[in-house]
């Protein structure tokens, strides 16, 4: 399991890149599901026009982003999709990484039930809404810790594990984030990372 020190570093772009290949786990109602992270986007807090916390914005929803790194920030998009983000940096600095895609690796039967799909593959884990659907992540889980408190989780939980797999830099593509055209020149920042075979 990734320690809190992984999340509390100050370089959110580096963390977004290093999350590739790690495995995102959920334990919901005793059912464990997991997906290897294949695509991420970094959001650099108050100076990033694409960030929910740009210019120090604080709302009931975005307040989670100001917590210590290693916290889940899950928000509802278009009133339909729960989008899962990893809060990074120290308390008071609202950096976050959106998990855009995963490769399903565990709990396939539960994923089929959640999605109604007869088969589960890479395609079903593509897109941040699909990530949450596969893994049973809901916006009500915003604020959940990604690291155990006092050595263990209580009940339902979310966490990310190291796989030990070394990512070849030639398999990582970086580029602009998706759907942030409103953010002016920040829309062109190469803050999106994805694995390619």
C-alpha cells in the first residue's frame, strides 16, 4: 500500500506520472475490486485555471482538496458520473490527480454486475466515470483516507498499491488534459499521462 509520504510530496505532476501502473483497490460491502492505473491528469491547485481550487476557491465540495495528501476527492460530474481524484501535497495545498482509466485486474464478477456488461476489459475501464462504476466508487466517499488510520481501515475502503512493475518511459505519453478548454493557456499544459503498449 502506498504510504502517505508518497502523496504529500509537492510535485503533483510527478505524482500523476508515478501513479501509472499502481493498482487502485476498493473494498465495498466486503467485495474487493481493483484496476491498474493507466491514465491520470494532474491539477496544480490555486495556480491552475483547470483546477476546482483555482485562485483559492473553496466550497463545500472542494474543501476536501485542501486536506492532507492521501485523501480521496470524488465529485459528481453532470449529475451522473462520480469522478475519483487523489489529493496530494500537504494540508492547505489543493493539488489533486484525476484517475482517468484503469485496466481491471480483480473482482471481475462484481464489475460485470455493476456495469451490466457481459465482459470486462480495458475498454470498460477507460474514462473516469467508468473507473468509478467498475470499482464501486461514489461521490459520497469523498474525503475517505487512502492510507489506513492507526494501521488499518474501518469497513469500506479505498487504497492504492505498488505493483513493483517498472514503467518504461517509452510507454508513457503526456499531453494536454481533456475537457478543460475553459482554462485558457492552462488547457495546453502536458499534465495528462497515459500508458501505451
